[in-house]
């Protein structure tokens, strides 16, 4: 007899996660309860009971002060809310795939859409999903039930329908249902929620059954996914069901030449191993699907099927689950692979959900294998660093400029991550100026060179400043090649002094003298510009030998005397503001930058001793422009002329 064990047989990561969680809680908590059986496998449940786990059917049955674990199948929203008000500590071990379906069900029903759920209505997972719907939800066991429902015309074809499936729903049946749905409900929103591991297990089981004389399905009788496997296999070959070695149909299997074995997601590796040992006793020619040589011993084949991966071994995995603290990965073995968030990236601030998505494939490094718990702790960060180290080390010799992200500001400098490698950049090499704050670099992408490498300690030192200097030098050379008086540039205000503003033009700095900032008199450049402002300037003067650049900022068209010439000819009546007074008259602001004189004789239509007899500082008055001297920048105004004109007008009207 040739025996072939499916690669995907046994614990899925969701089940393994739940079982391990309960075992960990047993080491910390005094009393641990599970809401119903944590998984559908009698052997595992018996083992957990012996360890002290109590199964309760209702939340209120959990003793006060105990830890209540929600099983991997999940529960309804109402049950979760009920648990929150009980005197127990709740730990949610719901499979991430199931949690996702619950979330979809809640969101879609809140939008007013009708939910079509394909699965077993009596299964706890399905009941929990239904319990997250706030609207109508229809559950279908198979394509026939869907067809009967459609024929009854209970829901119109143009209704808003959202479709999900139980994680263990039979893949072939799902495909039949989708064909019907797409034909009738053309606007249906379909979510592919069958677990990747379930789909892969069913697909491999079907392929194995087609080339086997018989199939043996191992798992608990209450397990939905095991029952689905049985249905899949018996379509292609005689199929037998067993929960343990005691239930093996040995007499029926003795005449089988090619036997295929698969197992449900709740079946531990120990059960599969016991079955293989039993089969070896009735057959000396047992071999595993992955065995190339028929001469290999049974022990070697068994170890190949259930082998423990070695620390530091490289494996290829597929992301099958994501949580805030861990990423679950299928590495093609019985053990459940997981990557702690700290081992996912060299960036300590990165979140797993931002780095990976479901279905991503990646190379990983094994850090620790736990055969007892059936888990493998993996690291992406360390493998990335190992690959990236050679790139970083080679960059020291080649002078290649690397790009990385600053992840930490530490004493004496910053840490930048490139190619998965942490590079230390001293404060003296991190910024253009020693006074620039290092905190401004945090979480920013920077370019740097490797200036020192310690291969023994696998440490590297980088310099941002050297790259900045080279780039500034290249920019400066380009600037001087094309610079000429009158040419306009856009720059950034770099610093301010009492006599002007320095502007970074890209590679070189130019200065705007305080007199060039405004047409009006100012006391400090900060009245016009601030550090960091983007400004448009033009070159007023160049000293190539000394490398000095004089810049202009104020524009001729903004010259207030030009504005006066264009818009305020002699005879114009203006509203002016009194800004100063002397013994011979008052000064009034016509427009910003131009003050006109109202001689004391032109303030009133009668004799006054001083301007203060009639006017006040800040007062707005109407006056006529009587004279403009553009050469001497003087303007004469008259209030008296307007008063006399008004009097003449009043007299003529009388």
C-alpha cells in the first residue's frame, strides 16, 4: 500500500492560535473557561479538560473572576455585549478570518443591504455572523437552497445584495452558487471569505482523491471543515472517516493500493502521526507524497511529513492573517507560522497592517520552533537585514548614495533604515547646520553615504551632510553658469538679520537688503518676510569672485509714487489719515508709503492757531491733491479748498 498524506492536512493557524491561547492562559490565570468547545476535536478537548479548562454553554455560567475565552468560531454581537457586563475577564480567540466576515456583515447590513450567507445555519460560526447583522440575512446551505429561494421570488433581482460564505464552505459548491447569483442578482456585492487554508485543503484533497483508490479523512465528527473534506473526497473515491486510530476501518483498507490521507483544521499533528504509525503496522510500504525514493524508511518519511523546521532555516510563506501584534503565515508545514510585529520591520513604529496584506508572499527566517505547541516564530526583519547588509557594506567602497527612513532620534544622532539595515548617522553628519534640530528628520526619507563599516559587529555609519554638500556644490555650479542681473528666481528665506534677509536659491544664498524688502520704511525684515517663506526675487548685483549675490524683492510696479502718478493726479479728492502734526501743518497718509502735507492755511476756512485746534491724530479727512513734486517726493493737500467749494455750492442753491 502506498500512503500519501496531504501537505495541508491538520491544524490551520486560526485553530492553532486558539488552542495555544488557552494553554498560555492556563499558565497565568487561576480558572479558564471556554464558551463552548474551543475546537471540534475530542482528543484536544479531553487534553484541555485534564489541564483544567472548563467548558460553559452560556456566558453567565462562567464563575465570577474567571477568564472566559471566545472560541475560534466566534459569537454574535449580542453575546459579546453580554460578556462585557459579566464579572469575568474576556479573551477573544475568534479566528481573524471569521472576525473579518463578522465585520463585513455588520457594515453591509448597516448600509441597508441584504446579506446572503452561504453555510450551515446550525454551525456556531454562521450563527455568530448572523448575530452581527442589523438587517435581513438569508442563510443557504447549498446551491439548491439558493435556487429554491430565487424561484419563490422573495427578493427582487435589483435589490442591494451582499454575499459572504462560511470560512469552511465547500469551494465547488461556492462556485456553483456564484454562477447562479451573478446570473440573477447582477448588482450583488460578493466577498470571497472562504479561508485560504480551507480552500487549499479542499483543492488538494480533491486532487489527491482523484489519484487514490481510497481516502481517509481524519477529524472530529462535529467539525464543519472536516465534514466538507469528506464530501469533497467521496466525489472521487471511496472515503472513510475517523476521529482517532481506534476508529480506523483497517479491514476495509487492507486491499487498498493507493491510500490518500487528509485531516480537518481541528486535527492535531499527533493524531495524524498515530494513524501513520498504525498504518505502518499493516503495511511495510508506507510512503509520503514528498518522498522521492521508494527505499526511504517509514521513519524518514514520517519525519519529512511532520518535520520540525530548524532555527536559522529560510522558508517561503504566504500571509494568512494579520493582527496588531502578529502576522500569521502559511509555510507549507503542519506548524503554524507567525511573525511578531517587532520582527516584521526594522522600523519600530511600523504597523503590520501597513506593511503586509493577505496573500503576500515573502521569504522568512525561522527563529524558534515549538513542536509541543505546533508553532514556528519567524522573522522578516532579520532576513531583510542579512540581505541588505551586503548592499550597505558595498556602498562604503562604491560611494553609492542610499535612501532610507529616519526611525529614531537618539543621543548623538539618528537611526535610518535602508534595505532592512539600521544605519547610525551622527548629529554632526545628519543636518546641513549643527544648529538644525534632529527631530525634524524623524519619519522622513533621507539620502546618505556609508562612511564607516564594522563588518565584525555588522554596524554602519552614514552621512547625510556629505550628500547635501555635493548636491549643493552641483547646484551652485549650475547657478553660476546661468546667473545674470535681472534674472528671476524662487527661493526660501533661510535667515534674517537686522540689515536684511538671506535666501536659499538652491545651492547658493543671496541677500535682500532691508531697503529692498519694501517701498515703505521698515525697522526689521520680519515685518515683510519670515524664515521658511517662499519668495520670488531677482538678481540686482553679482560678485563672482567673492560669490556674493544681491537680490531685489520689491517690484517697480509696487512703487507707491508710480501708483500715485497713475491713479492720483492733481485735483483728485482723497480720504487721508492724519499721521503727524507740526506748527506749520498736518501730514496725512494718502496711500501706504506716501504722506501729503496740509499746510495750516489749508486746514480750515478760517484762521487757526495750530492744527490741533481742528484735527486729531488718526482722524480721516477729505482733501484735494493740489500739487505733486515727483523729484522731491512731496505732495500738497488742501481741506480748505473743498470747504470753500461746498460753501459756494450752498450759496448758489439758495
